[in-house]
């Protein structure tokens, strides 16, 4: 069974904590601070693995957590960065993060970062200054990003076979390739897309048998959305049309139903090149099959352009086929190979064989915050920048608390609190932690 959808939870590694440490050497009774920094947490990456074909592996594992960064140590030893966690997905996977960011991963080896690891904390060596030569504070590491990620596989195929249920698509792909779909005489025998490879002398074509579509598929009827999604990346469509449906339906209306559903799902599908394969020719008289083919060629003939001298678009081929007798299959193979172009590699200009280097500039953390009075002498401050500041420090440590107060002063938080009626010694809540704030008080 093809698994083309999955939902996973990813969590990047937490950053390591900085170290509070002082040198201890012989004949140096009062060595200076030498605490190292914590390492950065590991990222969670998603990478295209050409050996994978669907998302079945995510049924067994849905939680992915990258390792945390190492803690800093004395002697200015910094913690190791957490190793990245790589999640493999098959080519053609669409990845959507919890914030709505979406990635299309097509080429083997292509990768994106889903969740970034948290920054490591600085050790006390980083807090030394001319007036503070023996700091006893260090930063904690920050949590990494985390959230739910949706994966949706859209098959990468050169050719897509489309048509109503029981039109003969499965029999056709079984004859053209080595695929072995289930074949039976009732509708909806095929319940999931089937891939096969057409082997030629110098190339291969991947053909996808898309399960039968029905009227209303573009609006989600049946499994329409799931099936139509696999048509989006094909380069050519073969519309398989039963010459004489057993249910007595009109082939012209059957053809219109499929074409309408394709166009309503995605207008680009209406512009893809087509081949019309009139199937099950062995069940009708040869004269009737040829007459039907001639009528379809007239019906699908492109209109003459209005502008004089303009090129007339190429008509869609109409081929009478029979999977039972192989009638028309050689002609169909030739048309497939002719109409699906070979993907030519883009030549590199001189000097382009090396990757260019770019500097990446990330925006500074937002400096917006809100101050709210929640009691007679109680205030609450919210905002990412102040919450990250509190997460980095132990406010039970007087020296760390003094450092936090100085940072809040520089950020403008103290001024905003005073404008709201704050007095030294009032309680302030930031990131769920309530502490007594007394800016300027001596340690």
C-alpha cells in the first residue's frame, strides 16, 4: 500500500549551558574565571533519499528529536554542538512546517532545515570586564524549535495515465512496463497509484497509473484530491478512454468529465500535452474502432490561429489500443518517447564549478514587549526578547539577577514599567517567573 501522507513531530536540540568556573593552578591561589560556553543544539533536517519510495516508515516513527549541545566546562572548554538529525524522505515530498512554511523537495540530496537548535549559553569567562573581574554567572542554553510537520508525497512521474474507473489503465501499464497492478473487471480495482518504468534503448520513462477519477473529484469526491495530487508533476498525460463502456455511458461525456476535473483541480493540468488512448479495441469491430478514432481526431484538432503565419499547435495523437492483443502499444511507446523530452543538464560556465559563498544576514530579535499591571504592586511583561533573556539566566542568583536588570534597563523595559507605575521592589512576572525587581540596588 502506498503511504503518501504523514504527520511527524520534530524537536531541535536544546543549547548547552555555560559554565561557572575559576582557574585552579599551583601557586595561583585566586585564578580568574575560565568557564566555557555551551554548544548549540542539533538541527532537524529533512533530506531527499532516492532509495525511498513512499512515507511508510513514518507509520513506525513519528517523533524526531535532535541531540542537545554539550555543557561548557572549566579551562575554557566549550561544549560540543549537537549533531544534526537527518530525516529522509522520497523525491517529490512536499513538507509543511507548523508555521505554514512549505518546501517542495524533488532532487536527491536536496535538504532543508525544519527546526533550528537552541543557542548555547555563555560561560562566566565571557562576562568579565574591568569592573567585574570574577563573575559568578553563566547563561543557560535555549530550547530548540519544535512543532508538527506535515508530509505529502506527490509522485514524480514522466507520464500519468488518467481516466474513469475500469477504463483499462492498469492493463495498459502492465503491458508497457513491468508493473504488476491488480487487474479485475470491476471499477476501483486500483486504489493507489502504481509506478512502472518504460525501458528504451537510451532512456527510461516513469509511468504512473492514477486510480480512476470520478465526477466531483476536484471537489474532493471519493479520493479525488489524493489521486489528483499525483498528476501535478507529470510531464504528459495519457487519457485512457474505453471505446465501448459496459455500463452504456457515452465516451464523449466520459472524456469531458475527466478533462473538466483535471482543469478544476489545477489549470496547469489542462495545458499539459495529451495522448488519447482508445482502449479495449479487441471488444469492438475494427471498423468501429477506426471510425471512432477518426471522429476523435476531428474533435481534438486544434483551431486555426487568427494571426496569419502563426504556428498551428500540434494535435493530440489518438491511438487505438488493446492490452489483450498489444494493438497500438508500439505506436503509443513511440509517441511517449517522442513527446517527453530528455532532461538536458544545464552546462556550467567557466568558473561555476565551485559553489559561490554568500553572507547570510538574519534579522535581529524583535525588541517589542508589552507591560501590563495585574495587581497593586504586580506587573507582567511579555515579549520574545525579554522571555529569552529570562530563560537564559537563573534569577535566584543575585549576580545573574543584577545582570538581567541591567539588560532590562537597556531594552527600555524598566522605563516602560516606571511609566506604568512601577516602584522598586514590586513583583514582575516574565515568562511565568515572578521575582522582585529592584533596579540599582547594591548586591
